[in-house]
C-alpha cells in the first residue's frame, strides 16, 4: 500500500500503537511525518541510508510509530551504528502488540546484533570523591555506569573527564565490531592559577621600574633646566625692576616668564622625585618573591620635598 509506513517487503501492515514514552509531550504532525517517512523510504530503497536516517528520525519525532523505528534501526545497521540499531529494534519490539507478526522479526534482529555489539567500559581511577565527571562523547557516565561494559557504536569515541581545579582530560578510543574494551581515566593536571599582578612576575617590575626611572630622570632634567632659566629671569627682573617697579617691557616679560617657570619647576621636581623613587623601588624589588604591600607617597614641607617608600615582603 503506497504511502503507508511499512518496513520493507517483510511487513504487510502498520501498527500505530504507541507507548506514552514514545509519544512524549511533543505535538504531533502526522501529515508532515508521512511525507518525511516517504522521503526516507525512497532514499533507503536507493541504498542511501545515510540520507534516509534524518528523514526517518524527524518523522518519528513528529508522529512516533513502531514501523518508523524499525526503518531507523534497519538504516543504522547498514551504516554500522550497531548499538543504536540494537536499541531501536528493542524499542520497536516493545511498542508492538505481542500478537504482531513483526515482534518475532524484531526479536531476531536484537539477538543477532547482541553478538556483534561493541562494548566499552570506562572506569574513573581517581577523583570521584572530589567531584570528577566522566563523559563518553556527549553522554555523562554516572558512578553506576562506570566500569560496566556498555554497548556503543563501532568507531571513535571521546572520553572526557572534568573536575573543578583541574584541566579537562580527553582520550579518544577506537572500538571495532564485536570488540570489548576497558579503559581507566583520571582527571587532568591541576590547573596553575594565573600569577597575581605584581606578586609572581619580576619582569613587569623591571619594566615598570625602568619606565618610572626614565620619567623621574626626565622630570629632574626639566626641573634643572627650568631652574637655570628661572635664575636668568630673576636677574633680568632685578636689573629692570628696581624696588619691584618695572619700567621696561623686558622686565615685565621676565616677570611673567618667571611665574610660568616657577610652576613648571615645582611640578618637574615633584614628578622627577616621585618617578625616580618609585622606579628605584621596583628595580630593587624585582628579584624578590612573595607577597608584598607597598606605599609610595611624596612628603611636602614648607621648604622641602621628599619621597618615601614602605614595603613588606
């Protein structure tokens, strides 16, 4: 009967009985499921099971049926996904009424596949008591699953171990048809926390030290040059402005320049002193290790300026 979801020439009718587990909570769309089933059957009859599988799987999602499951299992057998085929044959067998002629066929397929199923047992060597989690591909293996030879499809499988404070550990395992393999895994190496800024690395201390020292030297140089210029302006003012009474433009210009240079000179001395003090501190402490606390601050008096540094290691 064209258009019905039959499984090959071996079956003469379709049973629509479904268990609650197969139906789930998914809203059904039987019309779309029928179209997808036909597409899958067409590809399957053309020996294109890889192409047929997605259509069958989507058809089953939209409108679960035992016949669709049997087609899925048949395609999975042909492409070598024996564990998946074994499981879907079992699901189809459970979904069929006991009197259905296809039950015997599904049971025979289950028994035949059991002899060829690859099985993989994954054991966690250490770390279980500290929250380690084990995954086979995308499936998490809980404690009850670990160490048990479980059916898997033939081919490559990635075993992943995750544990807080440790690097992710991954192992790729190749399992052939009918092969049984056991592997033991463990968490990856302990993750080294990133170094704290200013505590673990001495290279940045040297870099900052030389930078601040350069700033300090530049500031002191500027202070020295501006100081010389300030003295020159002072002599000009004294010559042209007796008793602070300027009578010439040269004296007025020197007085204005002196006020500007006084500000530049003061700022330069401060920047130079702080930069040089901080730079020397970091250069001297670059080779030290351990945690440190530091304080760097300028100290101002009425007629003096100083920089003090305090640290503990």
